[in-house]
């Protein structure tokens, strides 16, 4: 088999799957809407099950649903008739996936669901199948042409796309946003990308704060002790009004003035840059690069001058937000 034939085969398979997805789009209707609402309002678990390749698709859809806030798991069809049906409760929603809808391994599961009045959603391509007739909500996958006429490719692509659509539509209906998503993905690159300023900021005694009328001799001792290279200046209302950095002190010393005779408010730079606590950490890093600074104040939406934390460039880099 030469290169041209290999590339032609790749294009043929992909074209078949693209055609299947175009057909699938035409089948998105009220049944899809009803399935999303039912899953979104489920007070228990969503259980997905399929046989063979459809079983692998069921596993992936269950994982996607779980990752976006809908408790879900995959039930192995081969194990269901050997005790695993006990995993299904009456408050659960059962989603069965089968191209033909007549697979023997699913028949016992369908009977169990109907007998115990467990809500059943069927993803199937044949209207005359057992699964289609038994389902409370019927999601019909269009009949498609498989690769080589028999290999499950176009059908499983359609099943997967439909499952992804259900998961994302359910997520949006439940208003499951970035902050919720982050809680379920604390590790890995996704978790790092979704870290907020609040996740990595320094708080409490770690914030190097001095009063605006403090003498610089005392202020320098605090600067040395905190080891962050800057001090925040606070007024009588406990609002942050200025910042003093190592660089400012060096530049002032070059003028050959007596630094110890000055108060903090005579040296500070007014109105230090602050960022809202719910901002992404990546945004904080971008802001530091733009302003050519190494630290940011952190505030709540309510009061920009009420600093609740600080973010230092070193902390940001260690958090893998870039």
C-alpha cells in the first residue's frame, strides 16, 4: 500500500465521520433538550452503559459529565447481569448507548430499568429496536456509513459528539463556571490555568504593611525582615495608599539625602497597582510584565484600597500559571 492510498484512506474515513456529524446536527431536537433538562435536574447519579465500542464511548461521556459537575459513572454491560445492577438506584438516570439497540447484553439492563421505574435515556440508531421502544427519552443517531462498511467509526463519532453536546449543554444550564471547574481539576495544566489570584496570594502577617507616618529607619527594618523587597503604606483608615520598593530606596540614596530623616509617606509611590482577587493568576502575571513590576496588591470588588493580600512574581512563577 503506497503513500497515496494511505492518505486516501485517511481522507475517506474522516469524510465519512464529518458526514455523520452533519447528519447528527439535523437530529438535535426537543428530545435533546428534554435529556439535558432531566440530567441537569438529577438529584442522584447519571449512569452510562454500552457494549463494545459504544461502551468505551459511554465511559468517556461519563468522565466528561463528572468533570463538569454532574456525578456520573460508567457501568460495564458485561458485569451488570452479574451483580452490578445493584449500583443503580431508583433516583438515578440510566443512559444506554447502542448503535443497533438490540444488543443482548443490554436486554437485562433495560428490563431492570423498566421494572424498577428507573428513568432511561436511549442513544440508538434504530427505531424498531428494543432500546428505542423502552426509553423514556429517545436520542436517535442517524444511520451512517462506517469505514469499510462494518468498522464502528462514524457511529461512535456521532455517539461521542452527542455525549459531548449533552455534557456542555448541561454544564451551561447548571451555570457551572470556571471557578467550579477549577475545584474539580486541582492538578495538571487545566488546574494551573484556572488558578486565581486568591489561590496564590500571601495574606495576614505575610503582607509587609507600615503606617504612613512611620520613620524610614524603622521601616527599613521591617523591609529587611519581610524579605519581599517592598512595603505597603497604610493610612489611618487602614487603606493602602502607597508602596516603597528596594529600587526606590536605592534611587533616593543616590541623591545623597538622609533617608533616616524621612517618613514613609515622603518616599512612597502613591496608589500602587491592585488586582481583584477572582482574577486569573495568569492575568496578574501579564499585568506585572506590562507594568514592569514584581508585586501586586489584591482587593475585593467592593474596595480597591482595602488590600486583602499580595502577589509576588516569585509566587506566580512557582504556581505554573504561565
